[in-house]
C-alpha cells in the first residue's frame, strides 16, 4: 500500500499520515489450518487425491496382494470407466452451475440407436455409430437451448428429458436386447471399447483408455482455451461473464451439446463393457456420475473444481466397492461410506468457499 | 470548440408509461472527465446503459467520433471502443486477475498451437495484465494469478478499471465506482480516474458523491426528468448549486456550454 499513499499526497486530500493498515491483509500470521484452506482453494482436486491415496493404502494393508495387484487395480479402472466418462460430461454441466439428470438416458438411447440402425435397417456399423453420436449431441442441444434460451432451471429440464428419453428408448426398442453373439458376428465395431490391452498382469480395456483420454483432453480444453475459461466464468457469475463480453448462452448450449456427445461415447463404450445392447442398462449412471463429481470436489454451485478431481472421485468409489467386496462385507457398507463421502465433500467445499468472505 | 467524441441527440426510451429518457442530449469531449449527476429516477442509468449497449433506445441518435452508431449489445459497444466499469464490476471471483482482464478477448498462441489447438497465450496475457496494472500504479498486487475473490474491494475496482483502460480505446464509462468503497479506497479510485484521463481517454463518471465529482470532473452534466438540465463548470459552481439544480430547487438561468 505504500506507493498508493505517496500518490494520494498529490491530491487535495492528504492521507499520507493516516493509518495504512486498514485495507491490507496480514500475511505473516497464517495458521496451519489457514494454509491448508488456501492450498485447497487453489487446487480443489487435492482432497479427493488424498482420500484416494489413503483408501488405497488402507485397503492395501488390510488385503495385501489380493488388492494391491496390477490385475485388481486395473479392474477398478474397468469398473469405473463408464461412470467416469459420463462423469466427465456431468462435470462440464455442473461447472456451469447446472446439473444433467439425463446423462444416463442419453447414454442408453445412443447405444440402442446404434444397435437398431444396424440390426433393423442394415446400416453399416460405422455409420450407425456416427448416427448414435449425433443423436446424443442433438439431445444435449435440446437440453442446452431449453436452459439457455428458455431460461428453465437445468434440474427441471433434464429431469423431464430423462423421463422423455428413457420412455422413447423403451418404446423404440420394444424393450428388446440385442444379444452379444449377434453383435460379435455382424458388427464387432460396436464392441471396440471392450477390447483388452494386457501389460504384465494389468488389463486395460479400450474403454478405460477412452476414459483417460477424455479426461486429459477436457483438462487441456478447460485450462488452456478461451472456451474453457468461459465455462468457468459462466458457472461462477453468469451476469458478470455476460457484461465482460462472454457469450453466455452459446457457451451453455455448447456445454450441453458436448456433454451429450460424451454420453453417446459412453453408450458406445457401454456396449463393449456389457457385450450386448440393452435398453435397461445404465439405470444409475446419472446418480453415480453426480456422486463421482461431488466426491471429486467440483462445486455444485458452479465455477470451481476440475475434471481431474472427478477422475479421483470415480476411482474412490471404485476402490471402496472393490476393497469392501474383497473383504467380504455387506455391499450396503459401500453405499453407507459413499454417502458419508458425499456429505463430507460438500462440507469441505463450503469451508473452502469461506475464504472469499 | 472541439468536436465531441461521443454525443447523443433526442434520445427517447420508454418503459411502458414511464419515460426514462425524454429527448435527451449529451456531449462528451476528448480528454475530459464528465460527471453525470442526477436524482434517483432521473434516467441517468438508462442514458448510460444506452451508451454501453445494454439498452436499446426507442428513438434518437448516438454519434461516436462523428459517426452515427447503434449498439444492440454490450459486446458491440466494446468493439467500438466504449468500455464500461459496472457498479457490480463484472468480474468472475474464482478466476485469476489475468483471466478476468482478458475475459471474452483472450489471446491465443501464435502458429499451430493457437490456430488448431486454440491454446491460450498465458504468459503474454499475464505480462500485459501486469503492465496495465503497473501503469495505473496497482502493483501492490503481487501475484497476477491469484483469484479475484482474494482481493479487497478497492483492488477489485482497480482490476475492473485497469481492464477498461486496457481495452477502452475511445471512451470509458464508470458507474458509481466509489459507492461501495471506504474513504481510502475511494481516493485510490479517484487517483485512477486522473491517471486514465492523463492517458488521453475521456471518462464518463456517474456518481452520487458530490465531493468526488467536484474533485475530478472537468464538467458536470446535470440530469433531471429524463433530459440534460444543464452542464456546470465545477470551478464556477459549488456543490450546493449542483444539488439545487439536481433536485429542482433552483433553475439554471442560462444553459452553459
């Protein structure tokens, strides 16, 4: 503040003798707790990373090599890949202070459309996949337009779309499953993301690789492009972003479209994971994706958090599920612990936010 | 007499049966600080919103450097070189100072990194942001990457002013910049206004605070009942005159300038 004081003395009101300490922060006397708060504020994904590492250590100590083997650890990745991909889409929407309850439905309908195109209309699989991906994007576009231009709350829009898409999915497919053997025979491209890559004892499905690629790509986009910065700005304070020159409506529509596209990719990967195309699959994808996002430290109020945090969040859920199953506990303990994690994550988010007040 | 850089003729804006602007005139000359004062409901914020593109007038004309223009959004006004420092500041609290200063007009890296991969030129933006803040004597902020929410009210105001000064090539509009600030921080903002003026950019200052207006303004536009009542020279009139004109307690004999 010293140079401001010297500048002030040029003016009619001389405040050079006044106490200058009023507006300055006291940086020297920060408590340890304060420093932790600031560190978390800078990198919100630190919390889920610490929880993930701790849970790995605890289950590793309790279960030994049964858990701490390349096979078991990569099995966790395979189990969280679908939820993780959907979670990436969910993260984008939640960063804009929205929520997307239709992610799971978009995923399932996209996979059903891919299957129906080939098995009912004899369209080549590659084209069917392109149609499925465009369909997911279109559904996201509808969500985005309703949120941005009709100004309807995202919760209501996607709650309605969830029902509409799921009902269309059952009506269109007549609730029929396309069997794994048929897909293998006539359209193996659908099961592409189920292919496996073996490195030692570790097993990576192409679905896992897709998941990691999406996370890396989105991390780059969100941090290093103007579009990414605008997504954060819109979630943080939409009016401020608008006045500063961000085209908020376009950003919101593009976010929901990208989320729809990613969900359609999840639908493709889902075929690889379960082998068949089933209209009843992935029923809990929306709740599970929100869980991964929240445990991953992304704020439901928008503008804060990272996709990397969501990756850790999804892995935490995977580690708990597998670890507790290997220990032979009742699966309800998993849900109970995940419930505790969700509430703790939001409590920590609120605490971090206090920094600005 | 010099040509006005920004002028308004016969501007009308109605909200239902309320006439916010009633054939209003307005002139801003190059290099000056023009204060706009008026009682609540006099229509000064509607006038300012029309100039910054946030409100579309029903009729009337706006001239920027002699050219007849029409803004249909704040973006269009920004593109024409008119920057506004809003009372709410229009900053994103969770983004860094540099991110905020370049929000909506980010710089991309040269070559393929920028054109294909759309990568932002972080170091260049940080360097320019630092330069702009230094120019305005705001470098008490050590870290250009700290988030705006960790700054004090006065510092935030400084960032918003620096952003306007960095991009406002023709006119800077400041809406109640000292309303939410303490005595010292207000003084700081007034210094900033003087600094920006020294760079040759004219400023429109909307304020309720008469001492602040009389400290920095070259001319005072008194707004009353949706139109310009008169313009005052702060050296020839005092604060009680201004308040009397503003409230209608006194009627100017001749309209000066």
